[in-house]
C-alpha cells in the first residue's frame, strides 16, 4: 500500500517538474527590412506537435523549454534554427536563411558546410525574359552562363567550367527531380541553388561530377491569400547582323577573286554597268535577302495569373502562364499561302499546382503537378538551312522574283532563300508534358523524438507530335547571253513543280517517361547545445526515351550524418553507393564519400564585434561521378562489312556484303570520377556587406577518351576508348553584396560575382607527338590551336624563298605562316597553342546594382568574361567567296584591308579567292580574336503606385515596368554575337513593358 502511494506521488512529482520546466516563449519574426513575417511556422526541433504560426505582426507564442532548439520556416524557402535563451525571442530572417533541399538534406547558408550558392525569387522578378536560363547571367558565383542565339536554344550553363573532357553541363534538378529548366517560368521559381563542391555533389553520385543546379518552385503560405496578375508585352530587335555586298560590289569582288586565282573573269563592263544601274534584274540582280526575309522586330506576350495562400492546415500555390512569340520572318512571306502560315511562332500554355496538406500534426502530404502545351511552327526547312541561305546566296545571284513573277534561281545556288520560307510548306510540333510529384512526410516522434520518414514518387511524361505541310515550287533560271550588240539576253529555263500542299500527321516524333521513387529515414534532434542529424535514403530512377539502347536506370543508397555544436562547430559526412545501368553486369555500383566541416568564428566570444555580424570558414572533400556514356561499351558486336567480290558463273561477278567483328570491347569499364576539394569563407559586416569566397580544386580521372593513337593500325580492328582521361581544374569564386538605405527612403544595393578558372589536361589519349608544342596534354581545356600567321606572300619570289606550305597551292596575297620546327615545310606539325580556350572563359564576372526611391526604382545586371578566344571562321561573314558558293560581307570590305597589289604593304586580310584555299581558310592567328566582352544583360525600370492609389483601386500593390535584355555589348567581334558565332536565328535585343497587380 505504501509502495502504491509512493509511486503515485513520484509520478505526480515528475509531471509537476516537467510542467514547471515548460514555459511560454514569445517573440516576433521579421525579414531583413524589419517587416513582420506573416505565416511562418515556429516549431520545436524533434517535436513537430509543438508548432505555431506567426500572425500579421510576425508574433508567436509557443510552449518550450529554455535550451530547446526551435526552427522557423517560411514558405518552404527560408529556415532558421536558434536555441531558446530567453522567454522573449526576436528573430530576423535574412539571405543566410535561404533553405536548400539537397536530396533530402536540408541546410541554410548559416549552417551549411558545403559550397552552395543560392539566390531567391527577388532576382528573377526583375527580368521578363521568357527563357529562364537567360535570367541567370552573372548572378551566382561559380555558375557560368553563356548565350546561345538559336530560336529555341537555352543558354549554356557550366559550374566552374564543367571540369570534364566529355561534357560541361551540370545536372538540373527541379523540385528534387532531374528535369529540363526550359519549361520553367520566372514567376514560379522560389530559389536557385548551385552545388559546387564534392560534399554537396556526392549526394548525386553518378551524376554530380559537373555540378548540380537545384531549382525550387514556390509553395503556399499559411494564413495568407494572394492573387497576382502579371502581363508583359515585348518586342525583339535584331542586332549583330552582318551586312553583305550589293550586287555591283559582289560582282566586282568576284572578278577580283577570279583574277587572283588566275581564272577568267565572270562579269564584263556591260554586266557591271547593269548591276550598277539596276537594269535587266533577271540577269543582274541586287537582292537584299535579309531585308526581304526579315521584318524589323518580333512580338511576344506573357500573361501570368497566380493564386497563393493557405489556412492553418492547407497551403496552395497555383499558377497559369500563357506566352507567345511571333517570330522575325516577313509577315507577307509567312502569309504567302492562303492554306498555312509559315511564321516562326511559339505558343506556351502551362499550369502549375503545388499543394501541401497537414493531415495530422505528424503527417503532411505534398503534391506538385505541372502541365504544358507547347506549339512551335516554322517553314518546312530547318533554322540552320533557312538562315544559311540568307547569308550565303549573294545579292547578285538571282532576283527574288523574275519579271515573269516566278521564283528566281540559278544553277549554282539553286534554292531561293525567300521561296524556302514562303512556298515550301510548314513544320509544326506540339509538345504535351506532364510532371508530377507526391511526397508524404511522417513524423515518428512517438517512437523517438527527432525521427521522421519521407516517401516520394515522381512521374514525368513528355511527348512531341509532329505535323508537316509539304510542297514544292517552280523556279526560273535566267542565263545571260551576250549579243553582238554588246547587250545581254536571258535564256530562260523553268524547273521544279508548283505542287499542292500535302499535309502529313507524322504522329509521335519523340517521347520519354521518367519515374523516380525515393524513401528517407531522417533523425534530427538537439540535446542541449549538441544537434545531430542523419539520413538513410534509397532512391531509384528510370528514364525511358524512344529508340534503342537509350534507357537509363539508376539506383542509390545514401547515408548522411551531421553534427552541430552551439552553432559554432559543424561537420557533415556522406556515403553514397550509387549504381548505373551503363556499367557492366556485376559491376554497376560505385561509392561516393564526402566530408565537410565549418567553424562559425563569429559565435566565439573572442570575436564578438559590432562590425562583424557573421564569419564562417569551411573546408570539404568529396567524390562524384558522370555516367554520361553509351551502352554496351564492354561488348563486341558483329557489324556490317564492305562488299567483297564473288564469282557466280555463268553470271557476271557481283558484290556482296557480310559481317565482321566490330570495335574491341572496353575491359574494366568504369565511369568518370571527380575528386573535389574546397576551402571557403562566408562573412557579413555592418549588417550591410556580405562576402562569400571559395578556393577549389577539381581532379578528374577515368574519363573515356579515344585511344586509337596509342596503338598501331596493324592491330587490324577497331580500338576501343579507354578510361584514361585525366584533367584538373582549379580557381576561385567570390561574391560581394552591399545593401543599405538612406533615411529609410532611398534603398540601394551594389553586388558583384567573380570567378577565375584554370584547367589543365593531364591525359587525353593523343599518343606520341614529334614536337613538344604539339601536345594537347598540359594545356587548358578548349585551348585554341592553329598556325602563326606572319604576313602575306608579296610575290612569286617570296613564295619560292619561303618554306613550302602544303595545304593548297599558294599565290601572292595568301597567308604566310611561321615554320615552328624549321623543317622547311608548313604543315600540321606547325600548329601551336594560340590565344585562350574557345570553350570556357578563364574569367567570368557579373555586376548587379539598383536603387528605389519613393516607389521608383532601377535594377541593372552587367556580365562579362575574360581570357577567352574566338575564331572568326564563319563562311560568308569572315571567310568570303570560298568554293565559289559563298557571299562576302562588309567586314571584309570595310573593316579589313584585303591584300591587293596596291595594298600589300598595309593589308590585314588575305586576298580574295573563289577556290577552297585550305591554306588561308584554316585556324590561325589571322582569324583569332579576343573573345572578352562586357554586356548589359538586364535593365529594369519600374514604378510602384502609391499605396493609397492602389487601395483606392482595391489592390494591394500595382507596379508598372519597362525592361530590356541584351541591351549593349562591348566586345571585339563585329557583326555577330561574340558568344555564339553560328548562323541561325538573329541575336536579339528584347524590350518589355508590363504591369503587375497584386490583390
């Protein structure tokens, strides 16, 4: 009986002690601008049942103990953990609190030990580009973004230059799943994080070697309701367009080139006079193909409608986006036929829905769905073929339309550039895309505090259907015949057939299905000043596109562990056992470990200062892989053999084919491996200045390279690639940002990113070279190679007295090269490293700045590169008249001084020629130019209507804006984009005007 009473009293005592230990903690949550945060959750780490939501004043009240670890989460993109030290806690959320979900490992800038750079949606909302990748220039340290000018091309992304001989592009992850970023809309992106070091990329195992870009879309917010409407009208203005010679100038230059080649002239004085006077245009035309084909600007529209909010248990984010782009082709040509429109047009209609439901205090379900309908239309000729014709066909070749109203042509060029747009039919694609995620978050604190499980499944289906309208056109060829009178008469011939339009629904042209399953068991808990966390994870992915031997399957088992003492000393470890289907049976798995640590010096008593807000040093090492290789490289197959002669009397001998063994298999096949080392620092000063800096070293090995040069051809069969490629990359990244205000009325900021990269190829399988300067080993990745031009041959005696140049016959005015090895011959053994890399710039930087005063503001993003080279080898633009099927631009005629007998002392370009002339038209210092540039990537000028005006119109906020992309460039390349020297859709300056309304 006494024991019974003692037990009851003991339990009651324990309960009373526990109750006494519990206390009410109150406080407020504010953002960096000291604005209260509504809808943030405040919870005790390890005990999710203790969770409250801040009110409109940012206030909260929660039952907890002194010394407990509480976590503040806002909109799933900001998170902060603090120990309770007082009954009243006033907490601010800042840039360091941006949350990164790296495959189920959650870290913020304040507690991450890895090299991860993150920017938030505020940066994207200053831009109106319809292509998400074009919004990233110069904003994130370590992320290189290079422009492509194609009609449907994204910008090229590289993390610290890529670091590989086999590919530069990083893995793109959207909401935790590898996906394409080209379908994203700026308005729906919450954060972009770049994983740069081995400790961050090890979690991605066989796909992390080239870095990882993680994009998180927006989700709902507790206790809020917002409706956001944004409309943008834009125009695109062609820039960097080459100008080509008119008919008379072309004919004159053609004659000069033929004279230089020792060939008969094509045009006599009467013909030249006809070109000059514009007479008989059927024979002597002067057609400006670009002017005829292209209009002065393109038009695009964007409309976004967003619903975002939530209550106590349900949060939602829904966005509907429509955008179109009416291309640059001449409207009259695009509407030439009554049956179809061949304008280069794009239409996108997409919708995103992110839904989070707190089923119970311990269970949360998260659903994400994205659907897209995209239609693209163009003439029934490829973009490259279309614009190549506009560049290469001379204005003197033939008229757009002859005097008989037929399409013009001739025997040499045949295809009429304008007819190839207007009268050849159309090509249309329709894309149907579905992306879906389902996640269940289950807390298991009833078993033990801090334990939880996450289960996820994702399904993506992308299908493209193709429709073509095909037709042909009749064209007329006029050949000039010189009469005895000295006049010309045309000999007319008609070719082709003006056929009816034939429409073909070709059905499915491409498709892929991606499925991802993953499960995580997570332990995350604090014991006094000690916080520990760990994750055990299983994941599998299947990617199945159309075609044979294209399927990719991956599987991984991951363990992560972390320790944090008093927010001062932090350590993280990763062990990833990751498998890929491209490796040999029985040998499909590789292990990717990593370790990282950080020391937050600003939390040490000896470093407390009013000047220093935050200071952390980091160090990491990690391993990751790259499985971007073909299937069955470890197998040998029978392949088709060339024909052989057989006798079959009494019939004549016939050729017959057969089978022979193919390329030898790769023994001990493996995949590329990256060992990444990183040392970094994160700091904040004066509550205004933030700094992040990293030193890195990336060692690559086991890259697949061509090894045929390592073996003699007497082996008698195909030599396989080998996993012997090695390359090193090292450098540093720096990011600085100063944000301040003057009297809380004038807000301004100035920021910069800077990256320096140095690469070195250790092994590339090139084999023996007779001269040391020929080795690509020891040189930077993408290093430009060519001959060293030392002038032009003055005359025949100069040619005879010089080393023999073996590429083609040389004549006075051809480029003269230096004999590097002194053997009296100029050949491939005289090529040396010239300039810098043409693939990856050694220096990449960005500058972003802006201000706001009484609702009026300006934002600007500048970006540039250095230690970068370009080779001006574009046909017709820089290499004129070659092979008698090229044009000539004003660059050669006005910006350069071509060699002639009169200019041979001052010439800076070789003579004109109509031949192939492999001597002149090859990589050399003659065509090498500095690829450095400095560009204004984005300008945003806006005005926020006064709040009383907005309220009077029943709005929470109203902003009007004027924006521009690609507004100017300081570079060394004329007539083309210095980043993309290719013939395709014009480079564009984009201007936008729009309005954003929030309810």
